[in-house]
C-alpha cells in the first residue's frame, strides 16, 4: 500500500511540475519562431495575405513567423500535420478550415470545430467568376447560352472540391453546361485560362488581377451582395442573374485543440492588432481581401456559418464527398 501511495505521490508531483512549467511557458510565449502551415501551394491570395500579416505579427511577438507549405488532399496534409503537432502555439494552420471538412473529404476528414482550437479569422475573400476574353460571351447569361454549343464549349478549371461544388451549383441553377478539369494550384489554373485549356473558373481576384487589368481574362460577376471596391464595374451575382449566390471564404488561424487558452488569446489579440494596422489594411484591400481579425469565439462562429452554407449547397447539388 505504501508503495502504491509513493508512486501516486511521484505521479502527482510530476503533473504539478509539468503544469507549473507549462504556465511559465505560456507567460513567456513566444520564445522561438512560430510556423504557419499552409495546406495549399504558394501563389494564392491565402499566401499573399499570410506574408503581409505575419510580418506585422512578428513585430509584436518579437519572434519570426515561418510559412511552411504542405499541400495535398484539399488541405488535409497540412491540417493533419497541425492537428498532430504539440499544442504549444508554435505550429498553427493558416487557411480555410472547411476545405478538409467531412462534407468534402470521405476519409480522414478534419472537423475544425472539434479537432482544432480557433484562433482568429484573418481575412475574408470574395470569389469572382472568370472567363477568358477570347470567347464571345461578355455576360454570364450569354455564357450559359454559349455553353449549349457542345460538350466542350465551356470547360472550367478547379483547384479544389469547393470550386467543383460552386460550379455544380451554377450548373444546376442556371443551366450552364461545363466540364471540370482539375489543377493543383491557382497559378496553373490562371495559365490554363490564358492558353485556352479552360474557358472559365471561379476564385479570388488576386492571382487573376494582372490579367484582368490587361483584358486577357474577364470577370463576369463577384459572388457577394455588394460590388467589390477593387472592381466596381463588375456586377454582383444577383445583378448577373444568379440570385442568392454569395461565396466568401474566411481564412484564419487554427491551433491544435489542446493549446492553452492564454496562448490562443495572445495569438488572437496579436492577429487582430496586426490585421487592423493601416499598412496591412491597405495591402489586403489592394489584392481583393477584407481584413477581419476576430476573437476565437467569432472565428468559430464564422466556421459554423460556413459549414451551414456548404452543407446546404451540398444538399441542393446532391454533392458527395470524395
């Protein structure tokens, strides 16, 4: 009995020491570089915003922030890497946490609302519907009519299952006929539109911006309730004849689920301050994003709202995870 009590005392002492040590590490956080894990390749607005915001956050935290790209499986590779990382605040997932939701991933999916600790929504990004300027249609309604000219009259490029779902919704609701072609990155997809591999796609404005300004790629609408300040001449989805169609992606920071709350709160506060710095706001607006900088609770609420939207979209389109 004494031996058992002795062992229990040793275990409890060890736990007390570990808790004390953990408290000290939380108070002194961060003491080394922090890593943002990306689940998709570089070259997207996600990448561009993270570079802008991480520089400003590093100034406040006193430690550099490293961007590490681990693409694959619709973000699942990067997501699982973070989920299985030590919950100490030094390894965070940066991106849209619905990409690896069970709605889209049949096996090994991640439900961020339970498997992660939300930190902050960094930026919201509206999506535009694009077409090559080499085809005759100049409006979405004209494109729908044009798509009936044959099975390959209108092809679309997609870098994720979410884009596949968006396009399926457009096909179901508006009679658009199109065939999807997958690409690994936004850069590849932009090139595909430019060289006529595909006629259309949908995504954030940033990787397309230079080609929109040159006239090579044509934005047919923005999937928001109001026109984009960056592209005020581009109609909204409703104005283009696609009512009740708003697609805005929320990109944010997520930590492993057991990360201490005081560390999460420090990261959230630092993120909010960085995102609202005038120089950061100006840069984010210039590439088509809207700075947010939320609390952890607000980030979770945004994720739940996104999940509700995609659940309904999947139901209406009879979409099945792959």
